[in-house]
C-alpha cells in the first residue's frame, strides 16, 4: 500500500519583487493557511516519509510552514525544479523517481493545473464528498490524499487510486464554525 499526498501551494502575492513568477511569495492568508494545514496534517497521520517540493519560492514557503507545524515529523525532503508548473508526464516521473527512496507516504508540493489534473487522473473511487469538491478545482493550500494498492511507486497508474481525503483551508474553517 502506498499513499500519495498532492498539496497545492498556499495563497500568494500577485507579483514578486523580481517580477518573476517563480519568486512569488505567500501572502498573509497563505502563511496562515499553510500553518493551519500543517496542524491538520500533524493530527492526521500517517505523515509523509518523503516530500518533493517545487523550487518556486511559494512552494518552499508552504512546506516550511507545514513542517514547522509537525516538529516531530522528519521526512526526506527534495526540492525538484521539474515540479515548477509541471504537467502530467513530469509529475508522474517525480512520483516514480521516488521509488529510489521507497517512501510509503509521498507528498508533492506543487502547482495547478498539473496537480489538479494529476489528482483527477489518478482517482478511481473513494470519498464521494471529496471527489465532488475536487471535481472543479484544487484551491490554494489544499491537500488530496490518494491511496494505491501497490508495493512500488513504479506501479502507479491512472484511475487506480482511492481518494482517502480532500481537505482545504476553507473546508477546515467551515467545520469549525
């Protein structure tokens, strides 16, 4: 059994000081939402054994805030340039390359539309409410957790995963009202 966690970076500023998209930083809401999601992850194991993070500033900041909320969790962390605005083939390659480290729980922190398309492509069944919520969008700061009945990441295939959970900052805030 393998678990894939697809996490879209949190909310960002509109422009970066450099004018480059890759340098855009989290805004106040993004920093708050990253910490909120990190706290949720900390209280909902299993935790990631390995985290692959896009090299964009916003994804690295998202991971740093998530990690700060999970101080006892020490996954292998790799910053992967290919995850920056990656499409399906690049994301699939990153997942399969993780087989070298053999994580049971793998988290990718990246961008739309690639992560949203990957989630929709991998999910066969699972949580109906989560599938409905995920159908139209993968909002910033959201997490998709997909389980696979495989023993090696090289065996991952489209339409083979079970949606275990879809959670977003908005859903967490609504559940606490």
